[in-house]
């Protein structure tokens, strides 16, 4: 059974930083593409960043240069380092095994101005 557990969300002021983690189990972590998504109130869920075993594949345009996706295959953990946070980054952040129905429960990020 695939389980994805996100952590690291919270409330920060604009310009601050957060590091999200996604602990995965039940999946061959090193062989799958993993992604971070987010969903703001009243908006559709969007792909923020994705990474294969070889490194980052994709970043949403609005987070390029501010967010960094990384993974520790030995620990089956996916990370999202978020710097220079903006109020528009406020959302629930989810990790996902790319192309599958396996999602985490989400972690809330609130950025105040």
C-alpha cells in the first residue's frame, strides 16, 4: 500500500522560508517521478515541481528561482525548499507519485504580507 505523508507546512511572513517533506512508503521510490502540487482556495490544483531520480524535471514558472525540489532516495523522502515566499504561495501542498492516484494528505502553507 502506497503511503505519502507530508510535513513542514506552517505560517510565515512574506520573504520567509519553509521546507516541506514527503515521506513515502510502499513504492519503489528511486524509480518513480515525484511531484509537489498545491491547491489554493477556489483554485485548481497545480503542479509546482517534479523530480526524477536524475534531478528536477519541472518547475512552475512563478516559483522558479525560489523553490527547489530534491529527494533522498535512501530515506524515501521528497523535499521542497521554499524561499522568498509570497502571499500567493498560500495553499495546501501535496506530494504525489507522478501519473498515479497516490497523493498525500497535504500540508498547509500560509504566507502573510
